[in-house]
C-alpha cells in the first residue's frame, strides 16, 4: 500500500515540475520579447528624431558649399559624427548603380552608363539597413541609338563565337 501512495505523489511532483519548467520558459520568452520590443521602440524613436534633423544638416551643407567657412565645416562634421555614432549611414554617391530601394530618381538624363547615379540632389540615410530617407538622384540612361548599337554588337559578338 505504501507503493500505491508514492506513485500518485511522484506523478504529482512530475506534473508540478513540468508546470514550473513551462512557467520559467514562458517567463524567459516574455523577457526576450520585451527586450526586443524596447530595442525596436528605441530604433524607431531615433529614426523619427534623425528624420527631423536631416533637413537641418542639408541646409548646413548647402551653406557650407556657398560660404566655405571652417567653423561651419566643423559643426557639419560634428553633426555627421553624431549620426554615425548612432549607426546612421549616408546613401547616394555619384557612380553607383541606381537601386529603387535606396534611391528616388528625380531626373533621368542621357549618358554613357545605364542606370548609373550621375548627380545626388539630396543625400539619403539608412539606419541598420533600413532606409530613413531615400537619396534623391539624377540617373543616366543610354540613348536609344546607343542601346541599339550596343545590342547589335552583343548579338554580333555572340554570332562570332
């Protein structure tokens, strides 16, 4: 009879132990989820504030290009250093390939390269791989005749091989 009493007690202990393990796992998952949500909220807050400051940086850079003042250059550099310390990266440089995920084409001009950025109108910025503001750029496109002759050369090259 002693064994009969021990068995339900052991089952009850196992059941309580399993409930405790589940409760601990649920708590750890909750802690992880709360931590991730805090991080996302922090990133969102940073992105919103940075987005509000970007026009000021644009104006400082325009003023610097006209005035060429060393003090203004120092302030602009400090501004950019603070952005970099927060993980903010510039998007949009002349010569790179146009990417609709990173760039906004404001103008298309005839040029030598297809889909190359030839002028940056407004710099874009991204934070941790997410675009805060796309770069406004001018994109080159080969003229119709240059494209046709390039296709003909490619076709002839293919026939000669």
